[in-house]
C-alpha cells in the first residue's frame, strides 16, 4: 500500500512495518485487532536496507515496528529515528514454538544462538524439562556485525560440536540451509505480534499527551501479621522490613519515581504514566511480584491508579489495591482516570486482562452493596463477569464456575445478596430423583443495571 493512498482520518495511526515479506500474512492477521493502525510495509532485510529508502519511509509513518532485531539495529546506524521505533523481541511463544519443532526433529544437545537473549532461552528449556544441553550466543552486535559474520558463527559451532542453529534472521536461516546446517528461524507468533503492536500503540504521538500523567502506586505485603509469626525474634522481622524497603527503593528507582513508606508493610510510589507503561511493557510485566516471592518468600499486592490529579490517582490506587487483595494477592490491578480497570497483572502475563467499568453512580445500588458487605469495586467486577455471559439466572454451582470461586463461597455471597435484596429466588432445578433440588437465583441488581 502506498502512503499517499492512506486515509487522512485523524483517528488512524500510520504504522510502518519493516521486515521480510514472509511475515506479512501473520502481521496482517494481528493487525485486525488494531483498527486504528493503518499499515505501510517495507520489505527489507539487514543487507537490503538503503538510507534514502528508509528515510523516505519514515517520513510517511507515525511509528515504526521492525520484525527482526538486526534490521532494527542496522536501520539505527543508517538514519535517525524522529518517531517512536520498536522491534519484535524473540522472547515469547515464537521461541517456544521453535524449540518444540527442534525437539521433534533432532536429537539435540548443542545450540548456537543469535538475536535471542540467553535468559529467555534458558527459561524455556527449563520449562520444557531439558537439562542436558549447552549453547553459545553470538557474542555482540555492533556496526561491524554482518549477516556473513553471524552465518560464520553458526557454521563454526556446527563444525566443532554439531550444534543446531537458532536464528532470528531469515537471511541467516536461508544461508545456513544452503550450507546444509540444521537451523530453525524463530518467527514471532500471533501473540508476540499482538504484544509488540500494543507497545507500538503506546509509543505513538496520540498517547504522548498522557505520558506526563501522574501514576500513584501502593504496594502491600500479603498477610503480613501471619508472616511475622514465623520469625522467632523482632530483630528478624525488622530485617525482613529492611530488605523489603530496599527492594521497593530499587523498584522505584527503575520507575524514576518517589517512594513513600506508609508504615511497615506498605509502601507507595509516584511516577509518570509514560515511564510506568514502558517499564511494565504496556501493563504486562511487573517483575517485582516475582522478586518478592523468590527473594523474600512473601507475596505482595499492588494497586496502581491513574488520575488527572495526585488525589485522584491516589484514590484510584487504593481501589486497585482492594481489587488485588480480594483476588488473593500476588497480583496487580490498575484503575485508570476514567475509573475503568485492567488486570490482573501477575508475574509474567501474556493473557487478556479483564476490563470493566468501575463507576457506579446509583446511590441505591451502592447502599445495597454496603449492606451485602461488598465494596462497589468488587461488586462491579462481579457484574462485569456475569454480564459478559449474558446470563442472569444461576444456581450456586453455576455462579461459582462463572466467578471462579468455590461453591461454598458462592452460597455465602448469594445469602448476603438475598439479605440486601439484590437477588431473587425464581425457581428450583431438580438434578436427580433423590437429590435435593438446587435453587435458581436471579441476579436482579445486574439485570436492572443492564435494562
């Protein structure tokens, strides 16, 4: 598609996608989830890029996405990027797929790797239960790095140890195949592309006006009093608190933020939305959750609030923290300035978040929620989950399945809702000849809200 043919509609964002032609079909499929993106393709590889062509291409788009790291790296040496530029990292399901294919084709023990970070490869091999392996990574990437040098690296390792090449570059894969060297070209999967396109969307000019928005976060150790019971002395408890404080200081430094000790097991931080989005890879990656668990043996709950003012952001962070606590901890929820919620963000999340509107303005409904012993935030979350199924009549067992809770918890919730006149009994369901009939409850408070 020619850039001159693009619609001038202000809601469209022109994204330039640079990479080999072989990936175009997969990219187009992922772009279906991003109606605001209007794609322009430049079919290029590390050896076919020209400065004039690249400069002209950049002048016609608002954000760049490279499908191969080396192409991205080489382009940066050729031209300056006056617009946001991203590349698709080889760290997700594409790497899993490639290792699975290798596992099925070869009796492998040795690898030679380029454009894939060692830590991700080790983690996936660990997940696959592989222990008897060794690999060498291409040592470094600089202006002198060439396709031939990467091919030579793989060839040397193959001749020395019979290694299988794992490459993120189509050109390298094609040349290795010509040389008869076993190799696997790691290509991004649909899910990898979705994550990268989300990052590209966050980087566009349309989002930059929100980059300086205030972000307020609250971090709390789950069940702190119960944890302290395991320690024999107060000294050990204080050591734990100091270690936790140091961890919070390090995390806040990463966010270029300001840390506030709210007392003991709770800390707050203030940063900006742009930095928070980049460090969390678009709200998908919060390593602090895993660090607290592995290094300190505790789980934490995180609530993050966006707002037009510090007071609003702080209020939203407190609501988000309640969401995390109600889910059992070890997660993060985010409440945005429009009171919509995204989450849960867990240790390494690649799944779709729940998204729902948090604002309840009906005073009568708020009063009933309080009578039922529920926060408005939790009640709205339940409303969103149930409404998504467009089903309003439930047995306790069905409600438990829908809300992912135990049947006992569902019975307890339903009793509270009955006391608060939030549900009605509309019938019974006979399961077996001798079994007790199950009551069917109509969630009238949700039905009324959606009528």
